[in-house]
């Protein structure tokens, strides 16, 4: 009976790894979140993605999450993640996967380009778990946004309520544009 359980556990680990690979996760995420050997993950990655995994360090700085558009995307993802944590009994990595899939669905439905990769989303959760980042409610709209833990919460105003001077002026396809329906829809998503 113990043999069957280990085969089932391994099958779940492989399924989880395949899902992460299809979402674009880096090999380091797979190593951290599964018990599969590096060699097996490498072979699996090549088989599923059809290419070798990207090399290099994972993003480590919290600064990326503080810039205007990445903060909005990270906040949307993290709100979904926090909600799933409250209502579903999932393993942590499965919560990240489900929240990231919901984030991608929202981006597609709004015609926005997803700025957050699954690797950054996973890293964001690790930063929050380690107290390097937190969520703070906006004093104007009430939405919860990713901030540094020492942010003065009482007077915090989010980047949607008080965007930087040049925010939303770019013409990149899929980017938030101030005064556009996409911008208003993003703000409405955060406020609820």
C-alpha cells in the first residue's frame, strides 16, 4: 500500500510541475515546490516546454512590486491569493497556481498585458510570508495594495487613486491608460 501512495504522490508532483512549466515558471520554482530531482525536472521541463529552462537568478528585489503598473498587477494577484487562502483548503503552491490562473483570466478579459509572471507571483507570496512586503488598504478607495511593511497605513493612497505624473501616458498595447475604460475597470477590480 505504501508503494501505491508514493506513486500517487509522485504523479501529483509531476502534474504540479507540468502546470507550473505551462504557466512559465522558472526551474528554481519547480525545485522549491516539488520533491522531484533536478534531473527529472530538467527532463520534464524540456519535454513540456520544448526548450531548456532559463538560466540565472530569480528576481529578489521588492522594488519591482512598488512601481506603478507592477504594483497594480501584484496587488490584484495578491488579493486573489489571499481570498483563496481564506476559502479553499489548498497547498500553498496550489493557491499560487489558482490565483495566478485567475489573474491571467482577468488580464485577458480586460484586454491587458499580464505584467506579473508566475515566478514573480510566487516570489511575491514568499516576500509577504517573510514580512518583506504586506497589503495596505487605500484610504480613498479601500482596495488593498502591495506595500512595504512600514508604510503609514492611515494615509496610504494607492497608485490608482493617485497615479504618478507620467503614469498611463504610454501607448504600449495592453497597458493601463488613464481615463480609459481599462483603467476604470482595473480600479473597480481592486476596490472590490
